[in-house]
C-alpha cells in the first residue's frame, strides 16, 4: 500500500508498516469496489493478528484507536460479527466510555486523562458504533432524494436537547421523532422545534402517546412546543 506517491522526486512512500493504511482505504472504496475493499480489510486484520482465539493486542502506534475503530466499522460492514464483538469487547474495557453528567454527552477518554475529549478519535469510534451490515455501502447505492421534500424537523435547540429519532413514513404520511434527556441543568424547561415541507391539509400531533395541541402554524411550518427531556412525537398528515 502507498501512503502517498510523489511523481516529481519520484518517491513511493510505503504504508505497509501500518495496518491503518489498508483499513482506511478499504472504507473509502467499499461502496464501489467491495471485493478489493474486503482484501484490504482482511490483510489489515491479519497484520494486526486479531483473528482466531487470541486477545486484541494493540501495538505502540499512534493508529491504535483508528485500527480498532476502522476494524469494527469494516467488520460490521462485511458482516463479521465475531470480529466486531471481539474488538468491541476490548474497547469497552480499555477506551473509557463515559457519560458526562454535566453536559449529558457520551464520549471516550482513551486513557488520555485530558479535560476535553479528542474529536478525531471520538468521531472514528462513533462511526464504528453506528455502522451495520452494508450500512455504509447502502448510503451510496440507494438514493433517497425524497428526503429533501418530505416533512423535516429543524430548529432543534441543540445542544440543550437532541433528537434520538426522526423519520417520515411516506405511505402512512407520518413523521415520528424522539428527543433525548437533554442537558441535565435544563431538564423540564420549555423548548420548541419546527417541521418544514408540511403537506397541505389537516394534521394531528401526539406527544408521549397522547393527543396534543401544543403546536402552531408559523410561516407555513409547524412549531411544536415541548420541554427538555425524553419525549416521543407522532405527527400525522391527512391525505
């Protein structure tokens, strides 16, 4: 594997000493060249020695966290659940997953003992947690252009509160959403969000399973009132 090639020197800078130089490109090409991506993935995991019954033993490289994150990501992508579980077991024990009770946020510390979480490392770890079988490839293989004209939630008071779910069912003409607990210091305080691309006609709102009138029309959109905390929302649009 080439880390980079400079044709003017010329210089072929080899990356064969790092498994990440295989795992990283494997992610990039997986949606378009899955067979070649699988070769790179298997080669990188073989170089790390993570197959079989042995334990995960990261080396001294700066790529340790990335090796694990991309290994988990690609294991999920290619359906290798045994390898995924093996790496995930190590990360749960060694990467220090924590909830920040002040901000209500989750992150990994990675044993660094630093006041702020590392952005790149946490992004890679979160990416690994979020993937599923062909989840990455399907983003490119299956177009979903209707999402640009379907009812969409915006105007959420982030980071005071976040959405843990938001999806629109075209056949049922129903928008379903859920909020997380939000910032502990702001729990129970009023907040709003909006829904744009609202179809013409009547609509109804349910909050936490009960009919609600805590919404109003604003500039052709819906503004829904709620409080900071875990809630479910079901918005139905009549045909």
